C-alpha cells in the first residue's frame, strides 16, 4: 500500500470526497461525503455553540432612540455580546430575528402554522416597510442593533402591534411580542443558519404619568 505521505498535497474543493462510516445505518457501511457537506456540518455545530448576552436601556443615550413613528415615543436599541463567535475573514454574518406568530386561517381549507417566523416588510404598507429582520454583525462585543423596534407597533391605538390582527397579547396599557434570534453566516454561495440561540419579549407600554410617554423596550 502506498504511504499516505507520498500523495501530493492539493487545495480542498467543495466536490472533493471524504470516506466515512455511516454509523446511523445498519452495519455501519462506508460512504462518501462531499467536503462542502462536512464544512456545512461543522459550521452548523459551531454556530449552535454561540451564546447571546443581551442588554438594553431607555435611559442610556447609547441605547435610547426617539421614535419618528410613535408620537411621544422612545425605544431601546438591543445590545448583543456574542460568546464563542469568531468572525472569519471572507465570511459575512447577520443577526436574524423571528417573530412569534399565532396560527391563522389561509382559506376555508388551509391553515398557516404558528411559530417563530422571519419578519417580512415586503407585504406591509409604509411606514412598516422600514423595519428590519436582519442586521450585519460587525463586532462580537459592544454592538447595538436597531431593527426599528418601534415599527412593530402602531402609532394609532398604541401599543397595538402592527401586522397582527389578534390583541391577545395586550393587557391594559402594554403589549408583549415574542422574538427568537439566529445567526446567518455566508461564505461565497454557501449560507449557514444557526438554530434559535436566544429569546426576548419586546414590550410596548404607555406611561401616563407624569407625561404620556410611549416606551418600547425588552424583558427577558
């Protein structure tokens, strides 16, 4: 048998093959797997180990934003520190938010499943087209993310949520919306999406005293 050291060294390509034992199949047969699939598997496992440490404030000027949508309203940017995340050169990273939505009826025969879904602004009227569902990650610590959180609520009838017909999350002068967070990594044409890494509630509330201030912030 030829010694491994005698084989030439080449640059790995996505279509190169690795030989593996398929432990999930009876008899653990030998199989080939593409290098691109090995890399995707490793990226998924790597991203699943990332931790998110959240911070927010409606008093600190580094977080506080005066809303141009809600009359007499303010909201907080979301600070995120990423634990175990390495921003590799040649790849781009985004923080993705998904909003919890209830099950709904499409038509007489079909229903839309509930759950966390990526917020879309394409089907919404102005000004809600300005809210974001993804923001580039530029630093692993200290970055403040502004997804235009005020645009998840209506200016009229605040704190009624925008884009949801149900008011079952509204209690008195406050409304809570539920969000999940993922990381998306793009390297060339390859896109890897993490599982849900964290959850927060976005709350809109009216503080009538001493002034009618409308606040959008977060709670765990």
